[in-house]
């Protein structure tokens, strides 16, 4: 099976976010980027499938930032056969434009399966995986928690809610939005990543800058209210435990 | 300008979901401002039988079919996209759920309409605009849509489901559901296995998130839960790692809980988590990140390290 995995760098969720001076985007000067967590699961499911069926796996990502290069080297170290880094100037673009860039890169490559994370934290104007499926006219399933080989296609488990799941059979080629891989994403030693850097398996592809086609305009951005209406407990852990004990007592549970 | 508002109605096991009723209520609110009519589309097996429940809509568009009776990401998306093309709604509302996630982006792409995701609210007075959450709920944005038509994928809790359940009887219309060559076949539905503990009936939940760092540290949270007579619950990453069974997961794809006390330890408060616990009577959150969105729904919060906090509270409870 020939598999493509679409990966994206997103602002590190544990970092402190600040709004830029323009008031409509993050202040990106000191922002750290990490691999979108669901894309990590997409890569893992792709690697498992490639191990089961043979073929090849290529990882794609957009952007020239060091974090993007590092992400792709890590994918190679984990077992991707090759990786493509898209773009001269494709950072900070909307989901529609990201999808267009991925579609440009994979359209004529004859993939059987395109995997991406089910969503990313910055997809204001749609999920990239589904936008890619629409552009390529391929069947798609999102919120996938398992994809295994079945006859000429795949057996796919999709999660609904309240722990309910549904099983589907899907023909190939297809696009899946992966929520969770069958196994927790594998770890890889730093030494292997260094090897990957030397391997030459990462290639840069220049693409035309796609139009930001989402057609929605951010008019204001702000940090969400935290602790609005909440009582924030001051002091050290001892004071916190004491106050929480009081709260539990007044809620009648201790 | 097209004046109607179209709602995608999801249903499972013969029930229309709360998220869909919520969207009908939201559509009604929007319609009352500018006199639009509310249309609800319900697609799949048994759709006819459920049409009567959608009384909050003026028109109920029913695509009853045996060909893809159960939810089929491709079949349902294509039928819905065709409907958006033919009915030309100004506003299309899709729930941002597991089902809606298959529908929203595909419909937007097929119909060449703007899509706004993670929406908390929509406004249609002058221009189409919305308020949305980004970056796991840490950031809120106001957006304006180009043009006079758009699709909005709404987060859970944007309107009250109960308000969407009532209303006069709408007009029922059948729609075409022919989809050539489906590449996807529905096989079966699996209900969750019940766990050793039913977290939906517990009075007190100690809920742990990725801040717990490793499986070995769960014992420390369990000791606190024991001292409190509470059950242990968790956010999704803890379940995905296999550290706790699925029956302990709170949130969008897990369970919704409403305990007397929800103690969230090392949980950031992503929208998918919040939708499962925000109605708890008392929410207490401990997180080292003062920007963590969990503090936005908590009644009490402490910014600090859970490994300092847990033993301290356990000792206080035992002492
Ligand atoms: C379709 C879909 C369905 C989903 N369903 C669910 C669901 O049902 N339930 C769910 O929970 N998620 C669900 N998610 C995932 C959700 O988007 C988040 O990824 C998840 O909730 C994050 O879990 P977390 O808060 O434990 O981890 P993180 O977001 O990584 O947060 C960890 C937090 O711990 C804090 N922390 C770290 N160390 C410490 C310390 N020592 N002391 C104090 N604080 C510390 C950090 O500051 C951070 O805020 C779903 C996602 C999708 C796309
Ligand atoms: N979406 C993104 N993905 C990866 N890197 C990004 C992204 N957005 C911004 N960056 C990096 O952050 C730096 C500053 O961004 P900017 O201020 O928008 O020019 C750029 O040089 C990029 O390398």
C-alpha cells in the first residue's frame, strides 16, 4: 500500500500564548511549534499499515521552520520511507490553503491512502483531511481509531460519542482523519533522528503559494477568559489543600 | 440573499442527538432576528419516523434510505451537499461532533462555501459573523465571513437542546438520496463495554490529564481518590495510552458527567473535554498553566503542580 501522511506544525499547546500587536493573530515571534498531536497518531497508524501490507509511506509537511524539518526527520526515524517539506513561504496559511498545497503535492503520485490527524488546533476554516478528500473526490472517514487491511480496502473503526464506535469497510484510494492510532505513537531515539538527518530521505518541494481561500476574516483575537468567575486560590500547596478541603466540606462531600 | 437557515440533524439508534436539537434552537434564535425560515435535514434509515420530533423547524427535509441507512460519511455528506446547493441556505449549521466532522468540511468544499469551525456563537444581523475557539480553547476569535452564505460547525453547548424540541409542526418534504457507487459500507455499531465503575453516577470524581505524566503516577491520584471516597476519571490521552479503561473517559467521545465535585488535575480543558464535565456542580482545577482553559469553567482554581497538591490534600483528608 502506498501511504501519504499529512502532518502539520501547530503552536505548542503548553506554551504561553500572546496576541500580536495587530490584534488578529498570535504573536508568533517567540512561539514554539510542535507536531499536531493527532497527526502523530496518523503517522503511527500509517506505519502500522505499511508494516502489515508492505509498500511505502511518505510524510508531508508545510513550512520552512526548523520545527517542521525536525518533525519530518522524526517521521523518517520512526520508519517513513521518505518525507517532503513543502513550501518556500507557506507558513501561517489557512486550512483551505494548506489542503490545496497538500493536494498539489499528492495529486499525481498514485497514493492508495492519505492519512492526517482528525483536526488541528488552528483549523478555523475546516479540517485539512476532509478538505483534501473533497478536492480529490475520494471517500473519507474522520474520527478514526483503527484502520486495518481488509480484502482490497480497509476495515475502519470510527468513534461516535459515549464510547460508541462504528465499523466501516472503505475502498481505496481513500482519506482518513485519524483520532487515535491502534497503538500509542512510538518513541524514537535521538540518535535515530540524527541518522535520519543524514539519510537524504527528506526532500524540499517548492509549491506556488496557494491563495488563502477560507474566506473568513479574523476581526479580533483575545485570550479566553480563565478564572472568570472562579475563585483563584492563592498561596502554596498547603494553603491550596486547606482551601480545597473547606470547599469539599461546604459541598457536603467530606 | 437567501434567507433560510439549514440545520444538519444527526441521529443514532433511532434518537435525534441533543447537539442537533441545540442547533434547531440556535437556528430559531437567528431566524427570529431576520425573519428567516428554519429547515432541518435528516438523512438515513428511519428518518421519516423521526421527522415529527423536529417540530422546531419550519420545513423538515427527509432523505430516508436503506442504501446507507446507518451513518455513511460519504453518502450522507454527498446528499447534504446537494441539498445545500439546491436550497441555497444563507446559514448552514452543522454540529461539531463525530458525525458533523465528516459533513462540514466536505460540504464546504463541494459547495464552495466558507466554513467556520469551533463556533461558540453566530450572528447574522449585518454581515455573517461568529465567535470561535482556537488553540484548544486558549484563544477566542471573532470572524467575519466574506459573502452572504456560510457553513458553521458549532461546538457543543452553544444552545439549549430543550428549546429545540418544541415548536409547531413543520412541513415534511422528501428529498432525493441517490448516491452512485459508495466507496464506504457500514458494517456494525459497537456499544461501549461497561466498566468496573460507572463514572456518570459518582458524586465525586478525581479526574487526571496528561499532567500526570506517567502510568506510575496514577497511584498517587488513586490514593487521593480513595481518601476522598471518589472515583478516578480521566481525559482522553490517559485512556489512549491505555493507563485507564475507556469507561473512565470524560468528554466528547467519552462520557458526560455531572458529579457534585469534579477535581481536575493536570487537565488543560480542551473543548472536547469541557463538553463532558462543564455542568458539574462544583469544579475545582489544579494546573501549572495559568492560561489553561479549564480555569474558564472551574469554580475554584489553583495554579501549581499537581505533584505538590495531591499528597497535601490526601494528607489533609486522612489527618
Ligand atoms: C473528535 C475528538 C474527540 C475527543 N474526545 C475527547 C474526550 O472525550 N475527552 C477528552 O478529554 N479529550 C478528547 N479529545 C482530545 C482533546 O482535544 C484534548 O487533546 C485532550 O482533552 C487533552 O487532554 P489533557 O488536558 O489531559 O492534556 P493536555 O491538553 O496536554 O493538558 C495537560 C495539562 O496539564 C498541565 N500540567 C502538566 N504538568 C502538570 C503538573 N505537574 N501540575 C499541574 N498541571 C500540569 C499542563 O499545563 C496542561 O494544561 C478529543 C479530540 C477530538 C479531535
Ligand atoms: N503554521 C506554522 N507552521 C510552522 N511554522 C510556523 C507557522 N507559523 C509560523 N511559523 C514559524 O514562525 C516564524 C514566524 O512567523 P511569522 O511571524 O508569521 O513570519 C516563521 O518563520 C515560521 O518559521
